[in-house]
C-alpha cells in the first residue's frame, strides 16, 4: 500500500472574542490540515501554526513520502526527521512532520478498519479532560460564564485560566481572577493556572504561595519553559505541580526537561513534537521517570493516543481548538461528565467538513 502525495489545506478562523495569555495576544487561529491517501483510503492530520507550515509540508515533505509504505509509519517518520536537518527541526518543520504523522496513523487505522485507539492498544476506555481558556482579555462575567459552563453545565470538574497578564505586571488582577474563578467553580473542582512564562523566578514563588491558598494544584509555565533551573527552583519551593512541555519539538527536549527536574506533570503536544509517533515516545520517557502526562491543545488529535498511555493525567479541552474542531469535523467528542470516549468509528473517528469550512480557507 503506497502513499500518494499528501494534500494540504490551510484555514484561518477568527476567535469568538479577543484572546490573550500572559505573554501573547491573538484574534485568529490557523489550522493546517494534511490528507494522505493510498488507493481509496484517506487519513487526516492537522496542526495549529502559521500557514508556512502548509507550504513546507506540501513542497518539502510531500515528495519525500510519496510512494512509501503506508503501514510502516516509523520508517516514514524517521525519513521526515532526517530530511529536515538543514531546515531545522523545531517550529515549522516539526509542525509539518506532526500533521503528516497524525494523518498516517489515522490512515493506517482506517486501512485496518480499526479505531485508532484499538490500533495503538488501549490502557483505558475513557480519557479525562479539563476545561481550558480563561483568557486575560475576558471580563469578569465572560470568565464566570465560561467556567460555569464547564463545571456546572458539562460537569467537567477541572478548569484552567490564564494568569501572568502583561508579562507579570498585573499580579493583583491575576490573583483577583483566581479568587473569582474559585468562587464560580466551588470548593471541589480542580483549579489550574497557566502563566505562559510571564513571571520571574521569585515572583512566581510569591504568586504560587497565594495560589495555594485558593487551592490551585497546577501552576503551568510559572517561568519560561527555557529556564529549566528556574522551573526546578519554583517546583521545589511550592506544593502545587509545576507543568511544562508545550514547546517540545523533539524527544531530546523532553529528556533535558525531565533530567533537570523541571516538571511534575509533562505536557506533550503531538501537533508540535513530531506527531503521535514521537508523542508516544515522550510519554514513555515520562513514565520511566515516574511522571504523569497531560496533552496540550488539539484535543481530538490526542484523545485516541491518550487512551493508550498508562501514565495519563488528562487532556486539555482548549476552548479555541474545541471550537474549531467542532466546526471542522463530523464526529467530534462530547466531554460531558469530564471524560471523552475515543473508541468509536475507524481511525480517529473524525471526518473533515470540506465544503462547510471553505469560507475559512486561505491556502
Ligand atoms: Mg500553556
């Protein structure tokens, strides 16, 4: 079963409100979709990133994978990774490899007429999710409505909000929003925060002590993900979990992060790190070090693979991407009750609504 040259499409979707975290603001999200076929069967993968990812995938990786075996994904993955030596693996190249690798796994499961989770082998039937959004741009009633929808509407007992507004220059508002979030979700739901690297080391420790008073157990990227020493310092000073890993573009990145003692729960993004092939390797690396894994963004990319790893904590039900994946695909999952069940259908179970989303197409 030989692969045809992949088809690539790029879509840009405006956000439903202005969005920002501690260190970045945006008003649209671009999704790059890769469809790869053999004779008669097609697999679909995607990543979130600049439109240039689509151009790189089409021009650079497309000819490389054409004619290779659809069943031997590690061989195709290895060829792709070797080919980008001079282009540079992190960033655009790795996002392109990721989208194609995700499509290859979907294709293989469809060729074998299996749910992707069954092809990989399941460790669990249900996958816990946490609601993620709470952007710093939301006014108080918007934040309350979003959190209320997850915890009391969909009965998802775990939520995350963004803090670190303005590169850590608005700590009073950060903590007021954390307090407000706790009031909305009640004492029993888990409350997480993500500073997106906005704070300095000692500032993060000071903020973290107050977060503990609000029962926050998850402090994501308290300082820059690149400051492994600082992450270790914050981790040692606080009772809450320090979590990082969303900018991991290859396996050695995660190895360095774990070796530095920088993380309590490793976050992995299959749309960046090299697809599901590399995702599963990074999850195994975490397991070997006694760490749990949580996935970053792109919930429907991760649901099936998350069902296969024993050291899973949960997957991120990220507002922005949930909205896009619900809009773009038939077969989107329902998180009501705080879990999804990614075991029905074949492949990852999603089908692209090509005609319905044409208005967002940019390439
Ligand atoms: Mg984050």
